C-alpha cells in the first residue's frame, strides 16, 4: 500500500478546459481527499481555482510549449519544487512536462510515472523528445497499443485506467436554475448540449451540429443548442452559429466560451453530443449521449455501442467519419423515441459510469502504479535459448513471462536474447544481447534474481560450449549475490566428467530448481546435486493460454490445405546422421496414412533453419499431396495450427506439448531422452526411437492413434489438467523466491514426484 501523506507532484502543460485537464483535477482532488499531499504544477488556467478551493497547492510553471527559454525555466522551477516540497514521486501528464521531468529524473533519481491521454505525432524527431517514465498509465487500450507500437514500451510497464467521473458532482439532481436564467432557457425549450475544447483539432462535431441545426429546428419545436468550450477555432464556430441563427430566425444556438461549471451546463439538456470525458460526465448525469468528434462517429450510445466505446476510450478513433447528416439522423431518432426509452438510455449510462468509471477506480489504478514505482522492483534476468526463432523456446519464454505476471504485477523482466529488438517487440519486455557480457554484468548489478530456463539447457549433447555459457551466466549471478532459479529445466545428458563436476558444483549453490519431469530429477540425483532445493513441476509451456483454432485454419488455408480435411501434423528436425532412410520411412508412412485413413499431411517446422529443409525432402519423397508451414509462426499461431490436427507425429518436444494442450493424439519420435521422458510423464505410450525407426513400427503407431483416437484424446485431456496445475507452480515459486529470498520446504513438498 502507498503510505498516506505521500508527497506527490503532478505536472501538466496547463489547466484550461479539456478532458485531460479535468482528469488531472479530479485525480488530484481524490488523492487529496484520501490523505495524500498533492502538489500541481502547470502554466495555469481555469481549473486552478478548483484546485485552490480543494486546498491543493498549485505552482505556475511555463510548461505550455517547446520554447527553449520556457523549457529551461520550467526545468529550474520544477527542480526547486521537488527539493523544497520534499517530493517523493512525480507524475507527469503530456509530452513537454514528461520530457523535462524525464531529464530531471535521470539526474535526481525520484520515482517517475506518466499518463498518456492521447496519441502524438512521432515525426520530425519528436519521438525522441518523449519520456514515458518508469511506468506509464494509459487511459485506453488503444493508447496502450500505440505506446507499445510506437515507443516500444513493454506491455508490463503500462497500466490502463479510465477517465474517472465524480458521480456526486455529475448527477440528475444537479441544480441548474442559475444557468437556465443566464442562457435564457425556458421550461418549454428542448435543449441539446455540446461540450468540447473548440480548437481546430477538436471542433469538427460542433461545426457539424451547427450545420444540422436549421433542419433540426424545423422538426424540433423550441430547439436550443448550447455549445460550451473555447479555443483557437472559437471565432470561426461563433461565426457559423450566427449564420445558422439567422437562417433559423431566432437565437437557437448559444456559445458560452470556456467554463468550469460543466455539471451545471449539462444539467438542463435532454440530449448531449460530444466525446471522451465530456460524454462520460453527461452519462453520469443520466443524459442520453451521441458520441461524435474529430476522430469519428459512434452515434447514440446504448449497450450495443459499449464495446466500441471502451475500445476507443469514447473518442471514436478508427470509427466512421462524423457528419452533419449522421448527427441529424440520430438526433431525430432520439426525439422520436418514447420518454420511457429515452429515460432507459440515460439510466443505462449512469449505471455504467457508477460501475466502471468512478473517480475511485481511477485513483486506485494510479496508486497501483505509484506502489510499483516506489517499490523500485529490481530486475529479474531470464537466460535461455531465446531469439533464435525456435517455437519451443519461444513457447517457454511466453509461458515464463505469463507465469511471472500472474503472481506479480509488472515484474521488472530483462531477457538475454540473440535478437533483443525482436524480443522487445514480441514479448513486451526489456532485452539485452546474450553475447554482450559487459551489458549483462551491468544488469546483474541492478538485478535481484536470475531465471535459467526453461528447456534442456544443462546438457552437453548439443555442445560443451553451450553448457559452459549457461553455467557461466549462473555463476556470475551468484557472484553478484543474485537469487538463482532453474525454471522447469530438463537435465542431461552430460557425457563428459568435467561437465558433470562443474554442473554439480554450480547447481548445488542454486536457490531453487524446478524440473519438468521425473527423469530430470533422477539425473540430478545421479550427479550428486542436493535435492533439498529441487522439485518436479511440469514444462511451463503446458500453462500457456489456449489459442483459437480458427486462426490456425486461416493459416492452413493460405498454404493450400483443403478445408475440412482430416489432418496429420508432422514435426521433424535435422539430427545427427539421420538421412534419406529416415526421410523415406516418414514419407511412406505419410502416403499410407493418406491412402488408408484420408489424412492430409501438414509439416510443422518448429525452427525453420533446422526443420524446413528436411520437411521439404520428406514431402518430395511422397506420392500424395502435403503442405508445409513455410514461415516462422509465433507461439499463439503455431499452437492454433497444431490444434487443427487430428493426430500429430512429433520429433520436437514442443510440438508434443502443443498437442497435449490441444488434446491431439500424439506419436513421439525420440531423438533425445527428453522426448521419451515427456511421453512417460504425460502417460502416452506411443513413441519410438529414431535410431531404430522402421516403417512397420511407425505404421502400427499411426494405426493405433487412428483406431483409438477418442480414447487417447480423453486421456490426454484428463492428464493435461493435472500437468497444468503442476506447471502453474513454477511462477508461484519464482515470485516467492524473488520476494522472500527463499522458498519454504513445506510449501514445495506436495509437488515432488
């Protein structure tokens, strides 16, 4: 929990009329009400008075533009405020304050978070003068995606919040007699209110409403339109309103200019038009709303528009373009409804805001971010075979990140990868080149924990060099006092005496070892590793979120796989001296499966560099048609493709794991003990060694899979539930080790094999 009395500096460009500004004022007031010491810095504006009335200190700082003189002055003033007010956390809104405070953060080291209310132009180098802090709050999912796509911010470093609304201030009970008198509103008038900043970039719907007003006035007696807001397009809007009033023959349109008493200006209307925060405030006041703005048009809001409203933060981004015709259509549609239906729409909006868009929820979300920033979570380094376009290792990394996020909000993850840029893009975490030892050692100074895994990293069958690399990373972490966990590893084989000795010495110093199968546990015992800190769980990939098989069918259709065909997946790889004999056996078995059972073979290269060529060779040996996945697929897509198979023949471990997740009957081709270990661990008996593979033996396994398909599928589903429960323990234990420094033996006893 964030301690009460925490001294918070909230900075923004200015506090004029606008949705972001209102968000900042309401957040500041709610945090102040909860006992936090909030100080606001901006270039001033209409809302400063509201802060003063709430007892919140405001400093005037020239944060309103990119003028170098102003920015230098602002930096000096902000530094002085942070020191003199003993600020404990800084929360910036908007690009210019965030850039200035980001620079100060690097020198002064205060906890620093930002909020993104909108999307920004990233051209002309502007992308590089933007600082999103240590943690970012986004006011909608589409802004979160924008931050990830354009600024490469890890998903775990962004928290989505809402534009919180004060439902006491904005309610159907708001008194507005003074406003009605001021604006000349009588009881017989039919009032439509529009509220938005009237800058050129925000005033489109206001001008369209004015354009529609003569026709609306003909059909709606005593129509009065109230337009609230000020900005650089105000004079143009006022000119258009004057022309429309002349056409109508009376003053039907009233412009108020910039105002802060928004709740009172909403109160007299029967229908509201606008976007974003203003629309939500009108809903809180139980007013039916037409959502229209510069970004697009959603229309008359009810439960059928909730999805698009949430997705666009009620700003219409990506929706059809707004127009006077659409506004006219929906205004007339609304006034043709019965009073009961109009009331129902208004009440639906009010209930939605009370449930999902309260100021309290917005403050809770913000405090969660403060808690994260103040906690200064030290890094968790993850070491493994990542960045090589191997679907199995991609699945492991996906699962590990997913597991850690399940048990700790926004863990500070850094992955050692052969392709750091791609890892950042694909997984939304920070990454460092696995071969840049200097940078890795620098990160180890800031890290509390190393996770080594998953997969079979501790083996020398691939190469001694590979084993030494992973052991060296582990030893370096230990030397720097980091906690070390082997995460659901497979162990062995280790053929060289020196390698076994080094492995035993290093692993005996690890804090925690989780193992993916019983065979790995036995192998560790044989090596002489102390098993008091080792437990058997299951492969992390077994805990992956499921994938939609519909996506898999789309991928298969693109490579020519017939719709509704019975499919047999084949995953093979280059290994040792297997060659044409192996390829011929697989090809002949596939042809027989086509002719006897009507299967359509689909080759599934899990690592294109090692699997594609041999898959092509087998396909060329076949008499019948087949298909090959011809590009690297991400984990979700490959899982969805495997889910379309009726049976799978797998030489790659994670093809078999995907098959278990999707309950696809599987046949294992054993080139490494990990394959037979996995098949035994999942209680699947249909596997054979590639060194002794025969056509007859493979045919028998395919016959058995086809004949017992439903029973095998049922057995897999039942075993998978148990395996997934074991796989879930990996993340739980990792975070327990990270947060407590150790794992209690009694808590791990139940998951020993």
